[in-house]
């Protein structure tokens, strides 16, 4: 907070890379840097993963690295309300691409409990896990995010109730009739580093509006992400050509 008590603006970095492979390589190097910085400072790194397709090659690249895995704690910024072995599971994707190949202690990997009776119960249980593991004001070292072609991020979809939830760290998001569990805006915004990975021509329109001087953040929820720490936008040329 600055002297006005207003939230400090994030330090924003925007990089446009030639193609998706270059974006992934840069993201890998940045994530490793952030992990090492966190561990050097506090002996631990709290990392929240993104879902969707863009981050998968990043996870595969991280599986090839040698890092102090025992210092990492892994959460998910959002999850579909499906079992972990379902093809749509974000946790299932990350475990197959990365987490099952490295020695992060299983008890330090926290998939969203989608086996819970209802999406709300899953969100409530995830809230409890966040507070139990990270304390009453969880501060992530790195939150990885993607952005949909509608400007959503995590499972914070346009004009949904999740966008205004400010008294919880985890809540229910809705992609149409498909329930999801998602980090809330306040949780993401109290992170030390938020890293968007955005690839593909289909993201251009949303990206242009997210970066516009003024636009409706309820229509483009990625605009709501203004972390107190660093904000990185890693784009490929196909997506970032509009900027
Ligand atoms: C999810 C993600 C979602 C994703 C964007 C971009 O569960 O789908 O968390 O927010 O990051 O929709 O998805 P792509 O990377 O597949 O374009």
C-alpha cells in the first residue's frame, strides 16, 4: 500500500515472443527464477498453476529441470468440477505433464477436491486448505494464468458472481452451465508475481481490450488482475501483434 492507503500498482512487464515455443521457453526461465527467488528468501515457494492448453508445454519443460522440489507447494488457480482422471481436469493435465515426473512431496500438491458433493463444497474445502497451508492471508509467490478469447482468466468469466467475491479466497465460477472452482480476484491480486501466458490469434481482440485505457472489467475479467507484486504478460506474436 502506498501512503494513500491505495493498493500499489503492479510492476507490469509485457513481452511478445516469436512463437509459442519461444513464449514457453521464456516462461520456463521466468518461473524457475521466481521459484529460486522465493526459496532463497523464505525457504519455500507457493505456486498456483493455470489450466487450459497453453501451459501444458511449460509444465513438460519444467519436468526436465532440476529444482529443490521439496520446497514447492502446488495449487491450482481454477479447476473444472470433474474427477482428477477426467480429460478436462487441470490437475490431471499438470500431473501427467510435470508433477508425476518430479519429486515434489505428494502432500505438497493440492488439487481442488472436486470429489466434494457440490462445487460450493469443493470451493469451501479449498478455502480451508489454502488457509491451513498458507495462513489466513495466503500470498502466492507465482500465480500462472491463461486468458480466454472472451477475456476471462482462471474461472472468472464475464458478468458472473465470482468476479465480485471479495471475502473468500476460493469460490464457484461458472462457464455457462459448467461449474468450476476458482481463485478469487483478491487472492490473485495479493500475489508476489502473476504471469499470464497468452498464445494464438484468437486472443487478439480480448487482449486489445484488456490493455485498453478504459473498458468494462466485468466484460473482460483479466483487467481485474492488478497484483501488488509483478504482473507479467508473456505473449506470442500471434496474440500480441495487436499491442
Ligand atoms: C481453464 C483455465 C482457463 C484458461 C483459458 C485459456 O481451466 O480453462 O484456467 O482460464 O487459462 O481459458 O485457455 P487456453 O490456454 O486453452 O487458451
